[in-house]
């Protein structure tokens, strides 16, 4: 809780207790048959400031898992009242995520988040935390590494699909995954109701030559930039 105002310590203790309580509902096993996955929703957020007030937008892009075509796009936006504090991202982003998800005409079979899931100080990244409310399997896909217990990741071989597991005190927190040659890896972790092997398989099946990121995440990221620009004007 470095650089946190003393007035917020009580609040962060409450946040921590909530994360610990929710952890009992996390299952790193598949609650579904992968052959039944038809749609995947990518989730990303973007922020901007106006007159010392922070605003955010959450964009969700749902694709057909087989064709990779976009099925639906929705977004939400609003003022952000929780400051960014490492380890407590869900409390900042979840309201906009849930508001956007309510706008979907159809429920996706799985959500993929631009962020971490089980790869978190208390195994409660945004992908895991959000699953409790979305009631769907989730996967976390992060572009940068969240260092926990001062443990670094091991770089996988320069081959598409190669990976190294992120081990902390003998516990697998996630996976460093190479999705493209000569490109930085991404960091995959289970959100909830899914195992790491299946998470990796689904992520790799959503990779094309346009990005190291899986298609749902990349499209959601692109959409946040469009919506932010539109709203900022």
C-alpha cells in the first residue's frame, strides 16, 4: 500500500478482505466443454482527465470464436471515483465493466480481459474478480508483467506458442506466452472456472498476424481509443 493516503487505509483493508473472501469461489477448472465455446468477449478500459476529474470508458467487443468476426460492440463511460492502486484495479474498473456488459444483446460464453486474473497478489485480478458478477468463465491477458514477491518471469523460447509458467513459492500463478516470433510475450492467467491449459489454447486460437494480442483484446483496445476520442471531444 505504498503512497496511499492514510485516509484510504481503512478502505483498502476492506478491499483486501473482499478479495480474500471472494477467493473461496475461484475454481481453476473448466466449467464448460471447450467445443461448446461459440462467442468470446474482449474487455478493455481507457481513461482521460478533464479539470482534475478522471473519466473512463469500458469497451466490450464480442467475436465469433470460430470465424473471428465481430458479433457485437458495446461501451459504457463515467467518472472514476477510485484512484489507481496496484492490486485493487477491479474496484476502479468493475462498475464500468458491469454497466457495459448489461448492454450486450447476448451473453458471451467467455470473457477475456486486458489485465490479470489469478496472476495477482491475492489471486484476485480484474479477470477473476469480475467473473463473480458476470457469472462466466474468464481469462486474464496482460501486456506487462506484474511482479509478485520479487519473482521475475522466465522468457520463453522464440517460437510461436512457447511458454514458461510463472512459479511463485511453488504455485503456478500464470504463464508467459510467446504468440509471435521476435515479439514480446504476453502474460496469461486463469480468471475463473477455467484451467491454464485451456486458457492458453483459447488465447492462441485468437491470435492472428496483426498483433501479439488475442483478437478480442486487440479489438476492445482499439475501440477504447475510438470511444475515448469521441467522448473527450
